[in-house]
C-alpha cells in the first residue's frame, strides 16, 4: 500500500466521521433542516458519482467493490471542491516527494 493510498483512505475516514458527527449534532441540536441539507448533499454527490461511473479507488490501485467505491467517491465529492482539491494536493505531494 502506497503512502498516497494511506493518505486518501485516512482523508476519507476523516470525512465520513465529520459528516456523521455533524449530522448527528444537527439532528439532536434541533437544526434538522441543515442536517437534511447535508444528507441531500451526500445523495447528490453519490448520484453524480454513479452517473459518471466515478471511483476514486481505481486510479489508486485499490481493489474495492465498484459500487462501494462509487458511493465513497460520491461522499468525498459531496464534501466540496476545497476538500477534493486538498485530497488531490496531498496525494500529489506524496507521489512526487
């Protein structure tokens, strides 16, 4: 497993934990409208990943169930362009350096 893969998976896990934590806090804190918006954002990201057959793990050389790869890729995409840009930047730094 390369350093780039480890970093990508670590960032994915961080994103999943943050999403889960934020959505739970919003639901329990009474901000259900924002929590639902977050869930819709995830659904849109996953739908777009499926529409484009996007799987971040394929170019990283990881063998993951293709559908799970697309769902996780959609979640990453739903985090926004800054998050994806940071991920690509960190992967690029580890593969170059």
